[in-house]
C-alpha cells in the first residue's frame, strides 16, 4: 500500500491502547483496559473456536449500542463498559476498506458522549451516563469516531479519555469524580495538518495514578495524574509528531517504567518522576500506532508508516540513547530487529514464545520472540479486506478480526493452521475482550458475547 493509503488507515486507531492495572485484577476474569491486563492481549481459559452470529450459533447474547465508537470493551467483575458518541443530525457514516483518503468528516453538529455499562453475563443495561455534550473540537477521519480511546478501570474507577473534550474519572456506578481539560489536542497527519483524524490514545491506570501519552501537532507530552483527584503529578514534554499508541507499564531493576511507542522518540520514562530512561529514534514508522508488548526481558515495538517498517526487540535494561547506527540491526540494547516487517495499525501479541505481527492487508508474520527468527508468514482473506482490530490470544489460538466482521482463528504455534473463519454480522473495528471463556466483540451495531 502506498504512503497516502497508509496515512488514511491511521484514523482507525480506536483499537489502540495498552494499560497496566490494579494488582487485584483477576487474570482470566477481569479485562480492565485495552487488551486486558497490561495490554498484553492474552486471555486464559477455554475460548470459542467457531461461531456464526447471523445464524445465532455460539451467541450468548447481543445488545444494541447507539452512536459511533471504537473503544474496546473493558470488564471488571460482571461489569462491561464502553464509550460512544452520537450526533442526532450529523454524519454517522463509516467508510471501511483499504483506500487512500486522508480527509476528515466535516460535521459541526452537537454530539453526545456516553458511558455505557452492561452486565457481562446477559447483556442487560447497568447504566447509561452522559459524559459530555458539544460540537467536537477536532474532526474525525472517515474511518474513525469521536469515542476511539478505550476506558481503563481498577475496579473502583472508570477513566475515559475523550481527547480535546477532556479526561474524565467516574466511580463504578457512573458518578463523575473529576474532569481534566487540556485544551486542543490535535491529532492528524503531521505532513498535512489540516487532516484531523481524532484522538485515540487510551489512559493507563497503575498504582493510584493515571498515565496519559498525548502526542499531537503542538506541545506533545506524557503525564501522570492522581487517580483519586485528577491532580497533575508530573508532565514531561515530548518532541514527537502525532502518534496514537498507548503506554505500557513495566518494572525492572527495582524501577517502574512507562514505555511508549513513537517516531522520533520510542522510549521509557520513570513512573515516579517522568524522567527519561531510554530513547530510540525508530528509523521509520512515522505514524506509530501499535502498543508496546513486553515479555521475558524484552520490549517489542513496531510501526510501519513511511520509509521504514521496523520491529524491535529491546532489552528492558536499556538506558540512554539506544538508536541504531546506520545499517545496523542490533546494538548493546537492541537484541534483534527487522526493519521491513513492522505493523502499521495492529498491535502484535506475544504468545508461547512467538511474536505475531499483522499488517492491515491480512498478511501476518510469526517470529521467534527470543532470536527474532522469522518462523512463517501467511495471508488471511483475499487481500482486499482491511484489518484494524489488534490481535488477542487464548487457549492456543490467535484471533484476527477483519473490518468486514470476519474473525479468523489461527492455531498458535510454528506451523500455520487456520481453525475457523467466523462472521460477526457487522463491521468490526474494536479489539475484543476475553473473560471467563467468553469473547466480547464490539461491532458497528453493538456488543455481542460469544460463548465457549
């Protein structure tokens, strides 16, 4: 795909966001942020392999959801929550597929942003709260929404990021506790500033703090806020172009790190102070979207827009400027890299020693996570369907969701085996959640729970 087409696809960053979580989250049951605990995208238990939503096969329940939103479901206990945005009079269209158009949707009507929570057991409504009303400050792309960012929860708070409309914290009953405003956060293509695409970075909750990365056209930053009050604890400026990734949290050597993707500044910051720990100029991928993935002493970062398409495996003990020398693929801090194998929109998943990296056209590659050896490469679909939803894994399976609403289930391992292709019956842009053996998909029409 050419540069213009790739630039278009960034608007679908609604699937973006990694988050740490409270230590009392129950693995396999709670899915407290985008891609679950610490954004890893890995569930436990026996998960479904085959289903057919239009025929009702394998469907535990489905619930309609009004408005537009690509925020993924989060789950704590029996509570499943998402955000949505709607204009009664404006443009509610969604243009899918692999196309080259960087334009924004011209819709200056008043919108209503809502926080919706359902009972994960049967889909019944728990509450539906209005978060904000007003004309969106920044436009959305034709494949994006005004509710792109995924919620984060620690079981006591629900934190919602609405971009230029602000950062909001609620209790688990939907009562607003505090709101933080940042002014205009203009996310769009840095080479065409008039192209506004919408904010998509998700908040991170960890040890009583909210971490927020805001890479925008002007005055980018990463900051920490008190979860109870919203008080700003620290803010570190970032010299980067707009990006749509979300930080991950990692503790190594007695120090907690906030790890971020970027173009000019992939890197890590000190969780307590915001001080820079290490920095990498990524030699490509100038619109970074995928979240950091961490495991076995390595940090995996990828991007794929622009001249470079890197995948990096970085030692979690890295310090200082770790950028590669010209022509190099490794150094003291970078265990391995591939400079033309990266992913543009889709966050990879690390599962049983293998790293799965998928492109937007359905081509995915599998790497040995330790050595970087390319194990195999395969295409899903016919090459005309777009893929945006990030990868998740569970029960020896990797799940790939196409924009058209087909979910490809691939057996995990060093040999390719397609187990099933399952229709959702509606377009699918958000990344699914996994809880107690069920999978929860947000589609263009609502939420559908798939039973094991």
